[in-house]
């Protein structure tokens, strides 16, 4: 009996490496196909036009209610409720703008170009791996990597702006467990690591309800806990538009700045 058991174990030891070698390696298209299926299906996400998300963001010991609005193809508005008002970051399809009472200016104000590019790259309604060719992104399968003992597929996404994100897709669930972002913000490199947890099937869309965001080079760690998703809700799309009266003030300011230059040129 012991001899038979020993032979059985020995046979398994010989078979295991053979099976490991014979396992088929997935290419980029195969990994993405399984990823699309895991999150509810590519067709379902393609038919998604609007989305809202509600939750709380914990940052530096402060907990803020957060609401995000998305409209296809590249419009987003993220609002943070403060004690004395609302802080918002918005991309309306052309440039980024913000409302930041903490800056001393409560009025809507345009963002620098680098922050506009950052918002443009990160505020899509669906993951950037969906229809990446049509979007003009460069996507590569970099190989496999262990994350906390679990095997993941490592996929990089390079945006037209030059910003870069790397996704780690679990080889069993084919859901994203981690992403690392490398962004150019005002001529400085910002690196972030985001972990995704607590995935739930919500009306056929499989989405994470708990995210942890770390900004490298700082001790800052943000925890985003999502309470509610809504898919294809009715949204007042004017919330993405920069206020027209503020646009007029911007144009007046630009004219005022140009007048001294014109006078100098006339003197010459």
C-alpha cells in the first residue's frame, strides 16, 4: 500500500511540471477578452452613455462625501462636499476647470494644460483598455507578475499625452487588482498606485466598491469607499460646461493682458 502511494506521489511530481509547461500562454487579445467578460461584457460597456457614483473619500484624516458624474465620450465632474461649500474638478470635452474654495478663489477657474491632460486621460466612463485602438492608445502586455502571492497579467497603456498607466489583471478572476499611474503634472512627475477591491455585479456591470490610492513621494493615502453606482441615469449635461459669464471675464482678462504688448509694438 505504501509503495503504491509512493508511486502515485512520484507520478504526480513528474506530471506537474509537464502540465505547467503545457499550459497555454495568453496573448494580449486573449487576456483582454477575458477581462471584458469579467467586467460584464464589452457590448454592455459600449452601450453605457452616462454614469454616476456616490461615496466617501478619506484623505489626511478628513472624510468627504464625493459624487462623480460621467458622460461619454470624455466628460466628467467630480464633486467633494466641504463644510463651507463644494469643491469640483471638471472636464467638459475641451479643457479642465475647477471650483476650489480652499484656494481663496471660489469662482470657477481653468486648470493648467497638464491637469487638463490628466483629467482627459483618467475621466473616461469606461476603462481605457476598452476600444483602446479607436481611442489611439498604445497598449502592451508586459508579462506576468506576482501581486501578494497571486499571479497577474501586467498591461501598460500609453496615452496620446504621454501619460502612462499599468494595470495588473488577476489571472483567475481577470479583474484589475492594481494600477500604477505615471503623469506629468505641471512639469513634475506624479506617480500613483491604486488598489481595487470589493467587486460587485451591479445591474450586469462588475465594478469595484473600495479603492485605495497612494501618491508616491508623500505619506498621503486616500481611501475611496463607493456606496452607489447608477448606470445610464438622466444627467443635466450643462454641469460639464464652464460658466459662460466666467468665460467672458477670461476673454476680457486676455484682452487686457494683450493691450500693453500691442502698445509696446506700436512704439517700436
